[in-house]
C-alpha cells in the first residue's frame, strides 16, 4: 500500500531539505554512508478466550533510526521523537563510528540487483485498511471461528483465538538522496484448542498471516482454520514417541520449509559469511545439493508474510536464487555485505523496527518443485518418519547443526505410513542434509502460517518446500 | 531518569481516563537508556545508542478491559489516544472477572525505585570514549596466539553494553510503585577452525547490576576456549545414561515447570501440572523457591506488573507442588486466591554435597554433560519434551570427548524424578538460580 509522498512527510513532520540536513550531520565525522528510517506503526489485537472477546488493545510505535556506515562499521542511534534537534542528536551519536576514512562505499553497490526487480511493485495492496475498521468490526470473525472450532469436535475443552494486526508507515532517505516510502500491512490470526479424551489432554493450533488488509477475515478463512485445528487430533491422541536414532525423514510439503530456513538459509546470510563464521563461507560456486535442486529466497510473493516492495535499506524486493541446480550461487545480502563481496545487494537488508540497524535476513524461503511424486518418496522408505507439523527450529551457524521440533507425523515402515508420532526434535547438519536429499516431489507449498525469525531481531518470514526425502537425520525418541 | 514532569503527565493521564469513562486505570511509565559497543576481531565494529520511553494503559470500562500503549508522550496526543482507547474497550465483551487487585496486596515499599540496591550511579556518567575502552579491553583477539593450539580463532564478535531502566506503575486505587536498575553486559561469540577446516562456535557472557562486578576480561577468552573444546566431536550410539546439565543452561529444564504452574496455562487446562497443586510429584530433594526481594540480585523486584507486592514463595517444596502463579484476573476466574503473577527469581536449592561441577561429574562417574541446547521444545499439555544438545561424553568423572548431533527426549515429571544431585554453582547473572543438575537414566538419541 503506497500513499503520496506528502502523506509520509507530514506524518514524520519533515521535508526533503531537512532530511538532507540530517544525513549531512550523520556524515560530518567522515562516514561513507548514512540512512534514515522513519516508522509509524499502529498495532491492534483482540483475544477470544472462554467464548468471549474480553481482551484487546492498541499500541503506537513511532520514531526514526539513523545509521552511519564507515566502511563495514556501523553507528546506529534512534529517537522516538522526530523533532529536528532530536534527530540531529541521533545523527551525531551515530556519526561517532567514523573515526577513520572509509575504504568501502556501500552506496557504490546500490544498483538494483539480479533478477530485474520491479522497484514500482505494490505487493501488498489493501482493500480494507485495518486502521479504518472499528474493533467491534472484528468480533464477528473471532466469534464465528470459535463457534466453527467447537462445532468440529466434542472433545474440545478450550479455544483461544487471537487476532493481531499492524499498519506501518515507512519513510527512508539516504546519502544517495534516495527517498522511499510505503505503508506495510500485516494481519495474523491464530487459533489453539485443548482437547480432552479419557483423561488425556492434547493441544493443537494453527495460524495464518498475510501482508494485506482486514479483507482477509472471511468466513472461508474461519472454516479453513477450524478444519485445520481439529485435523489429525485422533492421531495425536494415539501418537507415541518413536524409537530414536538415525533414519530417513520425509518432509511433508509446506511447513517443512523450516528445514531450508534453519539448515541453510541462516548460513547463507552474508553477514555470517563476511565474518567467516558460516559453514558455507568458502562454498560459493560449489555443489552443495544434488543436481536439479533450486532453492531461493523470494520477496515478491503477493501478500505473503515475507513479501517486500523494497527492503529496509530501500533495495527493491526480488527473487534470490541461493542454490541453482545444486550449486551455491548467492548469499543473501544487505548493503554492507554486498559491498564486501563486490556484488549487488539482494534486497535482504531487513530490521524489526526503527530501533534496529538492518541485517541480511530471509523473506520467503523455499525449494522449487522437483519431478517425483510424494507417495513414491514415502513408499521408497523402509524405515523412517514422515513429518508435517512443526513449531520451531534453530541452527548453529559455525558447525551447521540445525534442529526443528516436530509436533506430529507418522512412522514409515516398509513404505507405508503407520504409527502416528509427536513431540520429537530432529537434528542434522546443514551441508550433510542438503547433500543427502534423495528426492524432491512436484508439490511445492509455501506455508501460510505466522513464522517469525529471531536472529537478533524479530522479522516476519515464510517458508515452503515440496515433499522431500532426506536419507538420514537424527530423530529424538525413546531408547 | 523519569522526571517529575513525566510522572505528572502519567498522573494526568490516569485522571483523564477516569474522567472520561474508565472505572479503573493502571498506568506504567517506562524509560530506558542503552549504549552498546560491538567488537569484531579486536576492532570496534558498531555502536548503538537507544533511548526508549512508553506509557502503557490498562483500562477497566463498563466491566470491560483493554491494554494500550504509546511512545508518543505529548499531552494532547495522549489524551486523544486515551479517548480512542476507552471507545475501543467499550466495544469488547463484558468480563466480570476483570478488576484491579485488592489494595491490601499492593506494594507500598517501592517508592524511590532504588530500594533493592540495583542502581549503579556510574552508569549515567560513562562516556563514549570510556565505553569503547571497555569494549576494546574485553577482546581476546590480540592475544589469541596464546590459545591457538591445534586450532585458529577465525572470528571473534562481541558486545559491551550498559543500560539504565526506570519504571513507575500507578493505579486509580493509589498505587505508586517504582523500580530502577542498571545493567552492564558483555557477551562474545567465537568461531574457531580446526586443521581440517571445520568450524566450531561458542559463546560466553556475563551481566551485573554494577560495572565493578562485570567479568569483562575473561569473557572473550572463555568463548574461544569453549569453541575450541568442541573440536573433533564424536558420534556415540543412542543410549540411556546419566544427564548432567551445566548451570549456564540448566534453566532451560526449569522454565517448562514454571510455565506449567502459570495460572493462565492451568485455567486453560493447557498444563501438565493443572491438577497437581499440593501433590507430591517429585523427590524429597527437589525444592524450588521464589526469592524476589534479595537486595542487589539481578532480576529481583518488589512488585509484579499489577503492582502486587512480591514475597518469598515455595514453588516446589520437598517434591510437593506448592504454588500456582495466579494474578487477580485468573484468581477470579478460577475462584481461588491470587498469589503473584509470575515467578521473579527462583532458586533451585542445591543438594547432594557437591560444590562444583567437577565434583558432581566425579560423583556421577559416567554420562553426558550438556553445555548447551540446540533447539527443541516441549508439549505444555503433556509435559513431553525433546531437545537437541551439545556437550561432552563423561567417563570416570572426566570429560573425554565433545559430542554432537544428539537429542534428549522424555517427559518432565519422569525427568525431575530422576534428579539425583546438584552442584552449588548457579550463575548470579541469570534470572533463575539453577546449579548444575544431574539426572539418571535419560534417553539420548544419536
């Protein structure tokens, strides 16, 4: 959603000459680059619990961050006021990083990067602005979702529905005199249910999150989420812990994309490579997966949680192929790392808010479809597990060891799905797992859930994958 | 740090909300200042300066409730914000269980904010130059040759920071409670490379309310040595054996217990301890106490977010579940007496006679020492868990090899019933005082 330039200048009580003044102040100590990031975010939330929407609220976050670069060094300061003297004070604080002349100029690599991004794209058009809908307008959706869930299963004891939305007005200006502005919407709905059966208790949850307006809150969405939150609950009650150990793992299409996020996405973020910490820091141009596999990070998916028109450094959103035909072809860059490597930024410079300097971060990370059939991948496994519901993951950048937590799945025995399994962690090593991909199905799905990446700062992302067979991972379980 | 003018503004907002339809109001005014110097390979890599302030309003209107906040603290804007907030609360559904706490439970001894002695006055006078000196002096990079035996330190990234935090909570029943504290932190991550080109990373950190207590000099070196100790890990077979968890990360196993004792989880039946109050679930040796009022200790507070006075509470006493964390709202909903909103500074009482981790390893003889967790999670309803771990194989009471790509799996009630001994080495910089823990018969997958 993009309003007029004056709309943003008015919100932040600035004009272009003033912006130039701030940038000049930031560069007065010899910095090579300065940028300003203004943000005005309205948050809203409603919580339905015990059958009633009895909790809600709204929050305002407003301010400006000033970043000064001196080569690869960063000075950062922010103000919650946009008064001239306060921003100048921030600029002076950030300028202090530049105590030596710069040898690298990030501005010099500012060209739009590969994939011919469209700098005029609007990837999150809004039909119904969250700010213009009274809170009461959202209550029927929450209530219908609650009713839909309860109607699906008599074992349900508790339901919680949470609606959270935000609208952020963003204005950016930098020492290259680039002015960017837009309004970023985000809506997220989650529902969780507690089930009781013969004294045993289980919980299930699901979420949806999109960069769009309140038009996302449809009866169809409520029905879809209600069906999803009860789906598989019989198996959850039956589920057992498998015997742990190394075994084949078939990753179901969609949310299994957390594998890519943890196993390689973080290790491909260029700051870790620039500093030499990533296990992939010397693998550019090398084969890291079998032939035919393409893995990318994509900021161009319409209304996707990871979509960006441009990143938080003003670089247009784009598709970045990290792995092409199994070869590592690109890291994910912000301006600093792009300058370091002498390449164009990839539009991955993202930040949580004006309180943070941008870092290389993922957007929507997924693997393109292959040619196999999901059923064939499962039937090829003698002993292993099939996993399709996850909660969280983590990676150790240096070693490449990653984990992700499986909330539900099935044992695979002699090519058939058998005993349901739950609550197991899976651990593997990124390079080893990528090299051990045995098959990729033709069913890519990008998960619509509310994924948030927590690398130093929280940013919204999404992930996806087709059904994939990995030869060996370590599965937690009983001994 | 919070000025009298800002307190007057908050007081005005409280009165304004009451005049415009609120029947009850709680306001928390917060302000913080943080300065940071980041280091990369012995050089200053980044600086950051952050000044935050916010005003949070909790409004009770016509039997309804809402929470609001803004960092735009101009009087006119706040008045407009409050009027909108009151209108929003009126649109919500009625909730008869919402109210401010019983006034007799509110803190009355948090007047200056400095009663707990968590304030280092020097924090306000540290200059940028001094901050850089402290950060540079903390680096181990220039001395790395001293440690590089069989490995190369290829990256050392760290941060020094100092913070000042000040908050005032007031409500329409006359509550005025203030909490101020300073914090100094140092943290490093080191990446080393072995002779075969493999990378190993690890970290170390410290924090203290007073600069003089910060372990500044040893932090980076310790991160480097921890990374080097992980070189040449071995893969071992899946097994059941003793689990020893370093005090740096032992809190990871306590947090799910505390979460399960939280009133919200209990009321929503999403807790594996939901019906266990007063029952003996754990061994006699397990006692966990909440000690929120120890002067000078990190994380201590005189009041919770409702302004209710904290007090010493037995959480688990000789294996018996003694406390659910119940705030006013959940207390009304469950029809029970409220306690406190959350644990503040829990301490697991050491037992078994070992002072140090080394003594505990000698006592356990064999097993796996966990020095860090790599992902994993637990099921709040069932208490089942599965975590990735890193650490060392223990044989004959000594570390013999680093281990990697391993998982522990089980359920918390069984795990804690297998707690056999602890050291007495809890890290004071952590919010939970948990010593190194030793459990028997834990399932490891590898």
